[in-house]
C-alpha cells in the first residue's frame, strides 16, 4: 500500500542567496515535501515506529534551511539527501522537495521563485 505524505508550505525565515544582502537580511521561504512511501506495515500496526514520522521530516527541513547557501539548488539537494539517508528503511518510492523564496531581489513583482527536485 503506497501512501503519499505531504508537508505543505513549511514557513521558514532563512538566509539563502547569492547577494551579500540576502545572506545578511534573509528572506521568507516556504518548503513543500511530498513523499511516496510503502505504508503497508504502518497501516496494519498503527504504530509510529512502523511509519515515516513527518515530525522528523519537518525537523530535517528546518535544520537544513538554517544552513546558509548561495543557491536554492544546494538547499533542496541537501534536504533530499538527508531524507533519503535518514529514512532509507521506510520504503520511500518517490517524492519531491520544493523550496520557494517569497520575495526574490530581482526587481520584478512575482509570487516567488522556487526550485523543486525529485527524490
């Protein structure tokens, strides 16, 4: 039984960007994580030890977002790699991570700029 776990629009203030100002002042970011996992055991046992705990996923996102990066690609890649590494035994069969910078300093009005990578 494959389940989709979604953590939508985790809001974090962080310091990612190529410009010195971005690294100093920071910006609002949102992070979306979608994980497709084999939930057969968790569904049968109703035991958190048999499930991919989304609280732990959210903590990984928070920790990785707190490490400054110049590129969103670097941040997204680190989050993907940690999720794959720390949850290797939980039957992840796919998913994605998307990080959006809400007010990019590019002089054009837009909702956000985002990078999304598949696991």
